[in-house]
């Protein structure tokens, strides 16, 4: 089809406002323009949701993943795609109240909806095959934080330390700390002013202190640190004067009550809230993740949206730079999250995404029906505006204000009067596309959505849609499951004094700070810590990397390193001395004088035999994954590289044909000018000939009584003029033939360009190919044991 072009989104067709009709000119939006973000504004009934869903459909077909924040519950319509367009497909999802109002039975209404959709798609050049392409192109899922109706989402990792890219940027880390503290306290019903609220200052101090050191927190650890922050002063005031222990205990209990509430358990279940997992399946397939929050209270919505935006921000900062579209963040009904004056927790990370997303290929799309509730100074970062029918003059004035801000840096002037007239003439599903990358705004009618737009989904409907996915989701790597603690040495529950061990046996102690129940002497249990480095290299792929390995194993003789696991604590924070008054469980087999040597040899042997490094390789590009890069991340990188190469190829084709097209257009212009000149000459000559002949005839008839020799000469001259006129008419015909010849050359060149585009279109997508797996193994000399120690961990 004409709209199946490389790197463009089919939005609709141009609309003639004067004639009040749709034309056949396609409106194709360059996907790269979306990296400068977009805002869509339109009142209820304007078709705003249908246009935005069509945009997401186009992105999914192009392999671009998306995270959609859904406050109303109607973005789940993206899962209602029926390639067969049969009434039975529509029947479970129709609104039976609509059927009753129309006087139809549910079955009759479902048949009517199926016919409507089939006809609507046909009018726009779409069909069931394109719907099937959409379904195959991406994985669609509905997540319901705080609920098990859809796929649940766990916020446990939302208090983990941000990646190094965020921690290394003081301003970015400060924003992350402030927004997280504000959203959490808002959930508790506390007015958390960052400068006035002592609760906010305390929580922000705790988060900043832990995160700056790369230390993860969870709600339980945060509760403990509120009681024992580990700092003597807040600013220049001592802790007890600033926030007495009694008041800190009250705050800790409020947070504890939230954590202990039965309804809050749903917030801790399901897949981890990680942007990378929301954008790609474990196999690397693009994912359209719909975060439905319609069931949440206002405070819960703000809390979750803030956490999600911070996760997207962390993910974005970990990506490489690109000029192509990598992913989309879409939020419907943004009013309340991006107000013009107030600063809710979600505003700071959203503003950062708008300012910095372009460099990383993240396109932010915001939609609202209440333009007066938006910060248009912040939205001046948006390069694309999709404007539908507006309700009040005040709404139009605010939109004009935003457009002027967006056009401030553009080379072309902003025509306020023309824009006002255009906005006044918009109707249902008719939008104004103002793209700073294009020469002029375009008025268009949005295409028919492939998804069945039945309106907001109910919780039972979401549950039915996601039921087949729940069991699959529970087994995915992104799912959150309880971690099994590393096995420890047996000992009496009440413990005993510190055992006497050989002086050559290294010992270390896990810090007790942040431990729930701090205050009572801890009970230490022993495990064996091994730290090693394993070097992997491969000449064919050029890989040379060293992997650091930390393992914590049960104390035994010999140690079973295969049963070891992740330590579960920061190894660099280990201390040399235990807590005063601590108790110790019996370390058992650790009492031998040569225990450390045996553990060291056992670990080296196990690493040499069992440790491997799996590398993925693309057969088509011969590119290999980086060490530690997941299949999903590797496929995403391959697809991004393919998209960048495709965009570069498009630019190359445009440059290749631009000069030839310009030359032909110039020839066409000259040929058309020649036609105009010849026509003008013919007209002038014809008039002169007519005058001459007429004068001669009249002179012969009325000027004299007899025909003179002079009259005969004049007649002869008039005849010659008529002959020249005929010749010049022939010149017009030949000039027209030249125009037609040049036009044919232009058509031939367009066909040649389309042929090259078609060839590029058939190129294979490396992101969907079957990857080769290379398994690298180390040599004995590549295994280095850095540390063996008996580690005491408090219960």
C-alpha cells in the first residue's frame, strides 16, 4: 500500500477545511520527528484517543516498543484486534448498554460493529492482514499496579539504587531523591514540601545517603532507617532536635501500617517495575505495555506514575545516543501531572524526560482534553502538536500560547491569526498537525483505528484478557520471587560467645545498620564468601572481558560451591569487627586450621569446570552481544542499529535522487514556460491576422467601389499572417510534447526510487532472526581467587 513506507507512520489523509471534505493525499509522519516529542489536545468526542492509538499501532508495526500510562482504562483497546473481523470476535467486548439504547440485541449489535469496522478499515486501505501484522509485530500486555486484575507489578525495586549514570549526575540524583520521597509521603497523606517538611527532608537524606553509595533499599529497610538514620545531624542541627526519636517512630509506624495493610500486598507481587522489561520481552520482541491505573486513588496514581517515570529515566540514561526513534512513552490525560504552577512529584522526572529524551531516542507523547491545566512552557520542548476540536476560547488561547513557544526556535514565522482560524474550523476526527520539522501545518482526518474502540475496559474484562498471560508471566525472568537466603551454619537459636577460630582464617561481618529490630544484640551465623575474577576471551568475536564473581555458600568440608548464591549484601561494606554484645551460632566445619586453603582450591576448580559465558551472535550482521547483555537487550540493539541504518539509507536515497529530481523539475518548469510563451504568441498572432483580414475585407466592401491593387496586396499579407499563426500553433503542440516527455521522465525517476525503497523494505530484520549462541570457557590460568573469608551475617 502507498502508506506502507519505511520509517513513517500512517496517520490519515489531508482534509480540505474550505470544502469540508477529505482528500486522497496521505499524511505520513516521519518516526524520527517523534524524538522531539508530541502533544495531542482535543475535547471529548474529538477523536483524540483514536488518533493516539493509531499512532501507537503504527509504531508497533515498525517495531518500536512503548510504555503507555492509562488513567481512564481505554488504552487496553489495543488488545482488541480481530484479523477475521467476525461478529463473534466483537461479541464479548461490546457495550451491551449501547446495544440496548439502539434497540438491538447483543448479537445484532456485535454484527453491526463488525460490519462498521470492516467498512471503516476498507475506506482507509486497511484490512485483516494489516491487523494480523500488528498483532505479530509486538507483544501487548496490560499491567495493573496494586491489583491482580491484569498483570501485577511489584514496586520492590523502585527503592533500589539508581544506575551509575544517574548517581554520577548530582542534579539528576537530587531530582530522583526528591520525587521518590514526595511520592511516598503523598501516599501516606503527608504534605511533603521539600523545603518545609521535616518528613521529606529526613526521607530524602536517607535515600540520598544510601543511593550515593550504590546501596539498595526496600520499604522494610527504610522503616528501620527512619528510626535509626545513621546520621548525627540534619544540616547543622542535631538529629534529636530536628526530628526527635518519638516522632520518627510515629512516621515509621505510619509507613509500617501501609506495608502491613492487606491491600498493599498487591503492590509487591508480579513483575518488577523495570522499564527495560516493559519495553521488551525476554526474547527481545518489542512490547507495548499498558499501565492501567484507573482503579487507583489519586494519591496512589501519583505515587506509581512518579516511580514509573523515574524507572524510565534511569533506563533512558543507560542507553547509547541515537537520532532514530528507540521507544515511546505515552500518557493519556496528563492534566494534574504536569500543571503550569504546582510541582507534583511526577512533574520533575517528566520534564527531564522531555528535555533529555531526544538524545536517547525516547519519544514522549502526552494527551489531554484540558489544555488549561498544562505547563505550556514545559511543553515548548514538544516539536509535534496534534490539535483537535477544542471546547472554549480559553482552551484555544492556551494552545496558541504553547504553539508559539514551540515555534520560538524555528526558522519560519508563526502565523497566529491563520492558526486561530484553522483551530476554529476543526471537526470530529479532524486534526491540525503542526510539526516543527515540516514547512507548514497540515490539516488531516485521522485514519480508522485497527483496534476495536469500545471504550474503557472493566476490571473483569482486563482479567479475562490477561488470564492466559498470568501463568506465563510468573515464570519470566522479570517476575519477582522471594529470594532464598544463603544457607548458614546450624546453631542454637540463642547463640553463644564468639568462637575461637584459627588466626589464619579471614573473617568479616555484615553490618547490622538498617536491620529491622535493631537495638537487640544480633545473632551472627556463618557462611563462606568467595570472591573471584574469571577472564573470558575469543579471537573470532573480539571479546575479552573479566567477570567478577561473588558467592556465598553454606559452611561445609568441602564447600559445595554449586549450592552457593548471591551474597545479598554489599561486599565492600563488610566490617572487621562484630557488633558489641553480639551472639554467634556454631560455625561447625569452619574450625579446621586449613579451611581457607581448601575453600580456595574448591572454588577455583568449580569455576574452571562450571563457569561459562554465553554470547549471542547475529548470523546476518555477524555482530556479537556484549558480556552480560541479555538476549532482549541484544535484539533491541540489533533492531536499533537496523533502524538507524535504514534511516541513513533513506537519507542517502533522498540525497541520491534530490539533484536529479530538482533538475527534472527545473526542465519541467522551463518546458511549461515555453508552452505559455508559444500560446501567448499564437494568441497575439491570431488577433493581428484577424484584424488584417477583417480590415482588408471591410475595405474592399465599404472603402471603395472597386477592388484596387492595394487591397489585393493587403489581402495577400493577411493570408501570410494566417499561415504564420498556424505554424505557431504547431509550436505549441511541440512544446506540450516536451512537457509530457519531462513528466514521463519524472514518473520514471519516481518509479526507480520506489524500486530502491522496495529493495530496502525487503531487507531482513536481524532482531527477529534466530541467534547463534557461543559458549566461552576459561582456562585454568584465567581463574583468579581474590578473597576467601568466613562471613558472619546477623539474623
